C-alpha cells in the first residue's frame, strides 16, 4: 500500500508577511531619515540668530513686512489723524504689507518748545564769529565726532541725545525761558545768518520743522538700535503716500544692484534731479506709467504720462522724507549725525539729510522715477506749509506734484 506523503511546509514567508515586513522597514527607514534630515531645524527653532525656522513655520519666503528686502516698516502719523491711518490701512491691505504706526510729534508739544530754546541758547553760547549782515557765516570750528565710524559699525547702544538731554541740564530754567525771537536755519555743516531780517520763510526754524525732526529721529533711533546679529533694513514712510502696485517685485530687482555698504535708499524724493549721476542698475523688467511734469519744471496740472523703467542712481540731493529705506548701518550713521550739536535740529530734516548726502557723509541711492509719492491731497501734518523745494520753498510754478499712474490710489486719490 502506498502511503500518502505529508507536504513539507514552505520555508518562504507568506505574501502577507512579506508586505507587513516591507511596510515596517519603510516606516523605520522613513523615521530615521526624517530625524537625520530635520533634526537641525528643531535646534534652529530655538536660535535667536536665525530666521529659518520662522520662515518655515510661517510657510512664507517674505519677512513680516511683506517686502522681500525690508525687515520692518514704520509709518509716522499723528495719533489724532485716524483718517490718514485708515487710508494707509487700505494701502497696506491692497499690497499685502504690514507696518507699525509711530506717533508723530505735534508742533505744539512741549518737547518742541524745549528744543527750540535749546537751539537758541546753544547758538547764543557759540564762539562762532558773526557778521553784521545776513550773509551765511562759515564756522571753521565745526568738526564731526571722530568716533562716528567706529560707533556705526559697533553694536553699542546709541542714545537719542548727544551729549545729554537738554532737559537734564543744571540751568534748565534759564535755558527754557528764552525769548521767542526767530531762529535762522543753518546750511551746510553749521553756516548761520547773524540776522533773520529779510530771510525767506524756509530759512527760519519753526516748531513744525522741529516736530518733524523729532518724529523721524525717533524712528531712526529705533532702527539704529534694533537688536540682532543680522543687518536689518527699515522702511520709513509718512502717512500721505501712494505706492506702485508691484513695489515688492521692483525692489527685489533693484536691490541686486546695491553695493553692500549702502546706508539709505530714497524710494521717493522731491525738488532734486536724482538722475544727475549715472544709474548703477539695469532697466527694470516692467515699465510703469509715471507723471513727469516735475522733472520738466512745468506746472503739475500739465500731465505727461510716459512709460518709465525704474533705476537706482547715486543720490544727488534728495529732499522730502516720505519714503526711505535704511540699512542698520545707515540708521546708526544717520542717528550719530542728526543728534550731534550744533547740527542737530538746525534746519528741516530733509535739508539736513540732503546735505549729508551731498557732503559724502552717507552712502545714498535714489530710485528714479520714484516708487512712492506723496498724494498731496491735504496739507501735511508734520511738515511746514509748502513743503520742501529746491531751496526749501515752493516753486514759482507751483508745488511739487506727481502721481503714480500704476499706484494704488492713482491721480484721483481713489483706490484703482
């Protein structure tokens, strides 16, 4: 009788077992690979010197400002002007920008009166010779501090006042109870007319000019003392501006041409031919329509809209302070100049910045034509009547007027 042979068990694992083992292997391998590849990110998350984790967590390649080349944006605006801030909120919402409002100093603030009297008293004590007419006097004893360059490159905290806050002086009662006599503005480093007789309005130091200086200096002081090892770029805006709708793309392209040691870039300017020096940048990829009546010295109501590529030029003598970007180095250098007596509070702040550019104290560049313009719909809150000009006054042909055809608000002042 033939016995049936018992079947030997198959030594190979079943198909189900193979699939289970394969899945287990893939899971273990993936876990190990994930740990090796991404463990450094968890270390970076706790680092104060790296923004990599923040960018990954936020799923965005842009800094919080909404502009790739700018880390922070400040808008100078009077706290009482909610209407201005509402308009700026429309602008930020349309462009996807994020900024911080800093309260402007009103012209009737006590600090303005204190500063005016401090300037008056400081000049009275000056040893500079005075002539008997209103011809500007060249003061040969003026010298910039020797430590400006070293402080600029350091991480040392820079105070708002130099050498000390006027309010802390021993003779403050005598200092702050001076006369209300007019004060002439200074030109160049410290050239001052000995008499105000016959001087035009722009040559007089007013409360509005002092208030504007304080407002901008507070922003510059904050930017100069921004903590962190990485250089930061700060955009300073006033609250009556319009911007081109592709400002992020335009700046991203123009920034590739900036030298590494730049201090300030004027995105908007007035009363100066900022194309005087050859452009350092190539033509922008997209041309935008821009009103150029100001460039031709003709009245602003005569429109001349032409396609214009934006270029970066070494600055000539840019006036107006409605839109400028500061590097951290530039903010520190500018603060060290603007706080230094007798230069501090000696004139309108845009005239001071223009002189620092002209005299080679700042590494400055201007975008031509501007990417940001003043809307000029209402009188400025933090500037004097008439604004700035080639010499600080209105043009004989009218105020400086320009608009962006491709701006958010356009010529009419309404959102396009």
